[in-house]
C-alpha cells in the first residue's frame, strides 16, 4: 500500500496547530517539530500510535 506521507504530515501538523491555538496545549508545538523532522516510516508509526486512519492516505 502506498501512503501519501506528505499529506499525512501536513494534516498531522495542522492538528498540532489546532491543539496549540484552539486548546492551549503547549506540547503540541514540540510534537509538531517531531512530525516535521520524522522520516516517512517514523511518521507512519506516529500516526498509527495516534489512531489515524491511514486508509485515508492510501493511493
């Protein structure tokens, strides 16, 4: 299965922005940095731990 990791990365970063600005969760910005620097494989593992439905990103 091919996963559009760039879209996944973008969506996960946006979620962190929302958590920071909307919910005041300060750790979200640190998590965003990790998402930005993660390899494709690391990003997929992060998404799985967060419960992201990867089928949305499959092509």
